[in-house]
């Protein structure tokens, strides 16, 4: 069976065992299971954002580390927030305008 499907012998044995034990004949999803360590702390993260609207990623990482002992990087937190459509763009309170010529 391994040679026929171009897989390793241990893979073929595992497939046959699954079929014999529970009748499973379909392929399983490849790769790591989706999910994040931050999923369980979503309420805490949302609470931080609502308590302080202009909180920075660095401050959020520090709060997660200090209060929940969750050590993550800023880029991971940023990606997690973007996946949930939480995007922040710090903008100046007024539009900058250039009325005078720049030399």
C-alpha cells in the first residue's frame, strides 16, 4: 500500500489502523491546528483596549506578560488583532496643511 500511494510505510500502517479501528477513510487536514495562545485571553485584550483607547502594542504585551504571564511578541499580537479586524492607526488630531512654500 505504501508503494502504491507513494507514502512511507509508517504512514500506510497508520492509515490501515485508522480504517480498521473506526472506519476512517478520508484524509485529515494537513498542517498545525489553527488557533492562538491569545484566543483564551480575548476578553482581557478587549478590556484593555476599551479601558484605554490609545494603548500601544508594547503596553498590551507588557500587560499580558505582567498580569497573565503570557509571553508573546508585538508582531504576534498585531497579527492576532488584524485577524479579528482590530486595526489602529494613530493620527494627529488635526490635518497637517502646507500653506507656505517650503524652501
